[in-house]
């Protein structure tokens, strides 16, 4: 009898230790995973670059940035290591590289090119081979409906670019509020001049009133989402025929610049002041801004991209400073991860629900084990 009783205590102790261990993992594991990691900040140096466009190359696992001061595109690693990917000196001397998009299917990089004052006007889309690092084509973008006088006095702007799975590129014109389309072979056409783009009121006295359609993103369901800087509106554009309609939002996206879409369908829109997180239940007939994050205005965020693990990153390229003639010398820029606190709170709720369920299960399991030990005692006795 003494030998049997001496073996019961270690069994009970082992059961208690096992329960405590499991509860500790349940309580601390998910919480530490959610909150332990700091937001990822990439600081990189490239003298006088002033990048406006940002995209992510998933195959090479690095970011790509353009320049409002130079005819080049640079890659930036997670650690901030900078390498010149493209240096296209055949572009006009005053050309700037604005919007960027990676065509992952065809291993290409697409870049919206616009010439800055005071040299002659030039607007184009450049396509580059990501592996060979050389240009495939350069498609000059024009508006045949603009009069000769308007063309001479108004500088058109190819601002941002998106690409579909067939290799078609879509480029926004921020001055004349329309969208070009350039097919995989480099043939350009005017894709959409929807009246919806010019139906909204523009305050001519507001900052950046000259900037219309801006950020553009392709959604795999067969449409484009486009934001308009001077109205704060978003449009859904059919990728087949170019028809557009206003997306009904619960607030305007003032000074909206870049746009990106996460794998889970959440849309990210950036201005130099805020990053908005949006979602829709009806494929963007309507949408809701469910969170917004204040940004560093001095850094003048101009673009947003989705990086590894579906993380949101904004580019602080100081482009407002870069557009001022005579100002130069800045070397440091940032690509910074931005998180939604609302999403983190939702994650916490699910963690606590799972912990509660786990706790209830293991308390029941502990009760069953106690019953088992008592039954063993009775049988032994």
C-alpha cells in the first residue's frame, strides 16, 4: 500500500505541470507574436534621389524606388542596402520616374515617365526586363484630343501605373484626368475618359488642385481602383471597357496619392498626411475606411506598397523638397511599415476568445483527470 500511495503524488504533480505549461503557451504565445515585433523601418541613403514611386518585387524580396531628380530606379533591401537597378540615360535629360509596378508574370518592371520643367514635354511608359536589367520598350503617351495650343502650354503627367495578369499596363494622367492603356507589346491607347472623373467639385484654391487621377491598382476580379488627389474620391474602373463609377466611401481621402491592395482584399491609400485602411463587402460599389494612421508630414509620404507577409509600407521620399529647384543635398530616405491599431485590436479579441476556449477545455480535461486518479485510487485500495 505504501508503494502505491507514493506513486500517486508524482502523477498529480505531472498533470498540474502539464496543465500550467499548456495554459502559459495559450496565454502568452499569441500575444507575444502579435506585439513583440517592432514596426519595420528601412533607412537608406542615395544622394539627391527624392523617390516618389514605390513597389515591391516579391521574387527578389526587395523594394524598388524611382526618382524625381534622376533617370534611374534603385532597389532597396530590408536592411537598407541600395543598388542601382536601372539607369536609363537615353530618356530625356529632364525625365523623372514616378509610378512603378512589377509585372511578376512577365518578370518586368513598368515605370511612368514624365519630363519636368523647363525642357520640352515628354510623357511615356517604360518597360524593363528585371533579370537582364535593360529596357524592353518605351511607349510615348499622348492625348490626340488635346488641341495643339493646350499641348504646348499644359504639361501632361503620367503619374502612376498598374498591370494586370495579361501584361496590360494602365497609366493615370493627373492633369487631364484619364487613363492610358499600354499592351504587353508596348502599343498605347487612351483607355478611359469617363465623365465620372470630372464630375466632382475641385477647390481651385486648395493645395495640389492641379493633381487629378493619381494612384491606380489592379484587382484580380477584373477591375481597377483609382484615387483622385484634388477631390479625395475613389473610382472603380472596368478593366475590359474602361467604364468608371464613383465608389461610395464613408469619408473623403483628402490628397490621396498612392494605392495598393493586400491579399486579403484590404485597400491601402496614402497621402502625405495619412494612411487609410479600407474594405468593401460588395466588390467596391461601396467601401469603408475602418482605420487611418497619421504620418510624418515632413517626410511627405507619396506611395504605399505591400511587402512581405502582407505588410503595409509607405515611402518617405521628401518629394515636395525634391520638386523645388535649387534644393539638393538630401541623402537619407525611409521606407516604413505602418500598422492598423484597429486590426491589432481585432486580433487581440480572437486571441482572448481562443484562450477562453482553451482554458475551458483544459479545465474540463483536468476534472476528468481528477476523476481518473480517484478511480485509480479506489481500484488500488
